[in-house]
C-alpha cells in the first residue's frame, strides 16, 4: 500500500509518496511560482495551492485516497507544563484548565491533543500540549477537500522527523536536543529537547523572516555567512530559553540533521557550548541518493507512522478521536452480543447486588444519625437570617453587585500584552534582530524597551531598516492600540567580530 505525506513548508510544499519505507515519488512546489497576475490575483490561496498539488499528482501518476499532513511550528501552539498526578477520568478536565495559563487565546478556539508522562524526579505529570487554531486547520481541510484526499493524520514537523532518527538507528538517551537545519532551502528549523524520547521543550526558527504566501514573489535569500551567523544567534537563544525553563535537566548531547555544507560551522559552535554533537547521515534513512531537502524529509517521515512507533503520539486529526470512540463502542457491542443470555445468571447477579445494597443501607443508618446530630450543633450563619425580608435581601444583593462592578472595572483596566509580543517577531524585517526585551509598569504607564542590531552591509540601509521596523510597529493596530508613543532612543555603530553593524534601542510607551 502506498502512502503520501504532504509538508506545507515556509517556502515550498513538499510531497513524498512511499511504499513501505521505499520512496516512489518526490515533488517540491515553490510557493512563489504560484503567484499570478490580473484575475489570478483574486483567486483564493487555497484554490491556487490545491490546483498546483493536483497538477503535480497527475504529472507524477500519484493516486491516493488519503495523505498525512505535516505542519510548521508557526501554525501550532506547543507547550509543556507540570501538573499533579490525577486519575485518567480527571486528567482531561485538568489539562484543559491548566492549558489556559499557557496559551494566548481561548482553548475553545483550538483543535488540540495532549500526552501525559510521569516525571519521576518531580513526582508530577509532564504534559505535552499541542493545538492549532480551528481557522488555520480549516484552510488545510479546504485544500484536501478540493484534492478529494482524506487526511490520515496531522502532525508537527519537529515531532515527525524523530522517526528518521530511529530509522538511522540514532538513540536519544537522557536529555538530548534534536535540531533539523536546511540553510539552502531556508526551511523552518525545529529545535526540540527530549528526555528519553519525550519532548520537554521546542522552538521553531526562521532565518529569513516570515513564511511566504503564494503571491509574495521570489524571495531574496541571505548569503551563507549571514545565515550561519543568524543560526548561531538563534541556537544560543534556544539553549538559553531551555535552561531557564529546565535548569536541572542539562542537555547531554545535540543531534543534528543538516547538510554537509554547514557541518563544520555547526559542530564547532555546539562544542563551544560544552556539548557533544552527532550528525545524522541522511543516506541511512533514505533508500535512494538525493539532494539534502529537509522539506522532503519531513513529508517522508509522516509516511513512516505505521511502520515506526514514536514515543510522541500527538495527532491533531479530530476525526481520529471520533473513530476511536466508534471502534470502542463497536467492540463493546460485539462483546455483549457474542454471548447467549441465561436469565438464571441475571437473577443471581441481581440478588448479589441487592444484598450488597441492603447491607450498606443498614451500615449507613448510624452514621447518618450521627451526621444529623453534628449538623444540628453547628452555629447558625449570621450574615443572612431566615427571617430577612425581601427588602433586606434586595439591599444585600445591591451591595454585592456594587462590589462586583468595582472588581470588573479593575479587571477591565488590566493590560494583556501577549498579542503585542506575538506581533513583534512577525514584523521584524530580514537583517534585523533583537538582543534585549524589557517590560516595565508604573501606576499609569506601561513601557516596552527593545534593543537589537541590524546588519545588511550598508550603514544607511541599516538605519532605514530600523526606521521601517519602528513604522511597522506604529502602523500595526494590534500593537499601537496599547502603545501610543514609540521612539528610537539611540542608533549607533557597533561591531560583531569583523562585521560592522548598527545597534539601536526603541522605547514604546502607553502614554
């Protein structure tokens, strides 16, 4: 049986058809080639993408009824957190409640799945929570519907590639960081830290800004030196983020999936951090020689789901949950109706059940009498008397409503900056990055301080790029609704190795 994996990457769509572990077809569709002019510009993006995929399936004689979907990290919310060990019955409700603390919007807006593992050191459950906004999934569902293909599963790319490690016989014992890198295609880099195969932390990195849309045109790429330097900065940030969240779980080694072109630089950087590094040979998990393509590897990895068992079993396909429930109901029905009913056994069972209820009833009577006596001795509540009139109750109700009104006014004055913080990395232009980010609050004012650097090779262009970043912040309605005054406090020349760059500091105030 042949399987099809589809990975919607930031720059291209990758399709891989397999039969078992054998690759039978590979297709890569650059998004910038789907852009159109005139009437084509008004065609929805989903229709353009579906048409392009359908055309490639026809050209390559790929016929399939279902396919696995691999998503970018930018399309997902991935969080890990600890919670008390609970019964299986209470875990679902507890996870749903706890997840609200870690996501920037309502749980009801998500399609989500989670996995629980026992952290024996902390004696708590470690929860891996993965969700996607319904509106994002609807886009992909629309594309699959136009293709006439049923989704078999929906996975995060960073978890799918873990199957490639098993295929290459690379063991990730202890606390291990897994990084997949493709500097040539500038695919999304997935940084995942595992403890004995279970994710503790994940972060996704884009080296050339946000992902493309089909109408964005052909992208301008950074040169290899710039990409490597930016990669080192982002890896350093990722390692620092992880250590702040898990200070007692030190990473023992780093497993890297990358091309040979960047191996020497990456290996030197990781060893400078005092970590062991191991590169995965792509020839060990692909059955035929091919150019290094992280997008194709991710699409290939989801096809291995039925062959290679991964410790991460997160799947965002909601229909799968429903089908599992139906299968369980069907299994119970077969179990019940597969036996012949003997009424003598039913009567005997009813007699046993009735006897147990009768014994418990007589045992509970003395306890109930004692409970009634204790309740009679309780002091009466003085806040509300049983003889209170309707006027008294109305007056008390009005007092409570006034208190609630004051509390609601206090809550409405709170500032939520999660949305604003989420917008900053989305509008940062290529060649500009942040080094420090601070938030300060006084009684009547909120301030965000951002300091960073910009490098494009020319001082004037760097200053223009910094001013563009400031203007984008001002023009962004989500950011400017709470921060009315935004100014550049400083802009001066700096050094990073042999490179001359421009350092800057921006202040954003609410008043």
